[in-house]
């Protein structure tokens, strides 16, 4: 298996772990190295693996049925860029919004940098303006 195929497989498994409420807590964070550096997440969180975990747990609590679907996966060297969309239902507090029960679908991009099949750096961009508009009662 080539490096490109191996990285594509890791990203697909990461996607599957995020989307599986029964296994996500036990599997999802294993894809990320303890040295993880994150960019593009809320400014009030640490930019390390712990801050990333806090943000993801917040998402899972606010949107228990959240799913990520990778539409494009582009690989060059140790970097993987994914264009995706997120879907879910607003059932818990998110930022300053009380649960609305509304469903959403938003687009995003993530760039993963890998070392030994683990993510060491993550750049993320999600259409938060569209998310807020869709959740507004």
C-alpha cells in the first residue's frame, strides 16, 4: 500500500470514528498525537490536544447526532486536506445558543499534517456564520 493510500485510509477511519456515537470516545482521539497543535478553533481553548478534545466534546454534547462527510480528500506528502460538510441536530448548549432542536448542514475544510499515521497539526475552517443562521430560532 502506498503512503497516499495509507493516509486516505487513516482519514476515512477517522471520519468513521467521529460519526459512530457508540465508539467515538474510545477511538476518535487515538488518531491524534499527544503533540497535536491546532489552528482555527475557538480562541478561548488551548491549541493542543486537550483543547481539541474540549472542543470536540462540546460539539458531541451540543449535536449528539453530528456527522462529518468528506467530499474531497487531497493528499500531498504528509498533508491531507479534506473538504467536508457537517450535519446534525442542535440538542445542547453551543456557544451562546440554547438548544433549538434545529438541524443544520455546513461546509468546512481541514488540513491534517501526519507523522507516523498520527495527526500532529490541524488547521480547520468551518462556516460558522451559516451554522448560527441555521440554528437561530
